[in-house]
C-alpha cells in the first residue's frame, strides 16, 4: 500500500502527496487520499485531452485529407492488397470503401496524386463474384465497375478491387498479390 501512495506522490508531485505521507496514521489520511485521487484524476483527464490533440496534429502532419465523415491517406509505397489492408489498420483505418458517387469522385481525384494503380477495400476472395468490403465483409451498396472493359472479369483469378491506372483509374479486379499503391480511410468520430 505504501508503494502505491508513494507512486501517487511521485505522479502528483505537490503538497497533497506530502500531507498524505506525513499523516498516514491519522484519520485525516482518508480525506487526503480522496483529494489526492481527485487531483490525479483531473491530471489524467488533462493528459488524455493533450494526447488527443497531439494525435490530431500528427494525423494532419501525416497528410490525412477530410471528406464528408471520413479522413483519407495516400499509401505511396507499392504493396500487395493484404499488406495495404494491414498498413491501413496500423493507422487505425481501413482500405477505402466507396459508398457513393460523390465519394467515388473524391477518391479518384485523390488517386490522381498517386502514380500507380490503387488498391481499394473490396474483394471477392470468399465467393467468386460476391464483392464485399474487406473490413467487415459487407456487400457493396455502391459500385462503379468499368463495364466497358468487362470488369470485373476474374482474369487469372483476380479477387481484389483497384482503381486501374491503364483504364483511367476505373474500378477493375486485379490479382491481390500484385503490388500497387493504396488509399486508407477512417471515419471521423462524431462528438455526442
């Protein structure tokens, strides 16, 4: 117990801790401990708020772009679809999942900033022809396949969704093992 109190004294670093230490045997020590706990909790909330602010600043520095209710980030290195998915998860996001024509137009404009074909979050790995989003396996509610080029065509077992640069960044299926650039998305937390 004494080590917990000394730890709190170290964290708090003010006169409240000294009062607790000097009056450990007194009845007042319970009140002092409550006061100390309240101070510790206030400082914990303050630090949590500071961490949240710094996280937002880091995201801004890393190049996240806001559109509607999401933020988007360009993965400039070329990786497989699975690696792109993992890279997005490491950023607390997912491979972009396009849900509307407006978002599709926005994402294609972002993809113009990249130099290669771009991975999106769709796949039909589980059941050929049943396209779902990789993050939660939900079926597409919006799609913009390049039907003029016969997409998706599953040529040589293509199971992952891309914005295919040779076809002017239109939706095409590609082999998941191919290395492309990618776009991550994460939803913006809505304040309650």
